[in-house]
C-alpha cells in the first residue's frame, strides 16, 4: 500500500470518494505471492467496510502469463471465496460469453455489487469498440474507465514537442468523445 495503513488514510477521505485498488493478480500465481496479495486486498476491503467507502477492485492478469475470460472469472471467484466483495469491479473487455458468465457469478455471489467498468489496458479504440459491443446486453457493465487509450499517443507527441498544449487537449477531448459515442452505440452494429 502506497501510504501506510489504509484505515488511517481513509479517515480523512470524503465519504463520496471511491477507493480504487489495482492488483496484478493471476489465479495461477506462485502460492506465496498470491497469499500476500490476497492478504493486502482483504486489508483494503476491511478498511473500506469500516470507513464506509466503496471499493473498486481492478484486476489485471499479468502480461507475461496466460489471459482468458475463464482466468478472470477464476480471479473474481477467488476474491468472493475469500469474503472480499468490492462494490465495483474493473476488468478488461471480455467476450459476450465471458460477460454472461460474469453476470451470473456476480448475481449469485454478490447481488449488491454495483457493477463493472471496463478498463482499457492501452487498447486501440477498435478493440474497445468490440469490447463495448460484447458487453452491450449485460446490465452489470456500467461504463468504461480508460486512461492511456485517451491520452497515451497524444501525451507522447506532446512530450516530444510534436504538438502544443491546445493540440494535446483537443486530441484527448476527441478521443474521449469518440469513446463516449462508441459506448452509446454499443450493440447497434453487428461486426
């Protein structure tokens, strides 16, 4: 944890702030690593329960290990088995079958979960469009929260001084407006 005891930190947070906990986690991680991560996430969860803050748990399977919808489902199941019930999940785009399975899992294990937001992992816009379309029929998916897809290329160009401040802002704005449009159009076009 970046700032020491999480419970002590949350005391000063406004109640409407949501705690975001990002974990690079894999169901097949080395046992000792997995136990250490699970213990820390359980600590964050308990602190959120005590402080009344909502928890958004962002799970990313490490890039150097296998990735699949089933592995994400196993990770979510593992946290539920540990008694960790985040208010929100943040997951990468899954297939339509993956969203169906996740919807069923969450409804069964945590009907009070507020939902899932899709993360980007620096994915190209077209990959996110496909992910949005796959999630279109699943009310558990509430939206998206992406960063580098919005600002990655523009920031690199700005840092190289290839574009000025106004161009940076315009590119990020345009990227965001494009993603909003794709989100609103999800499921309307079959590819």
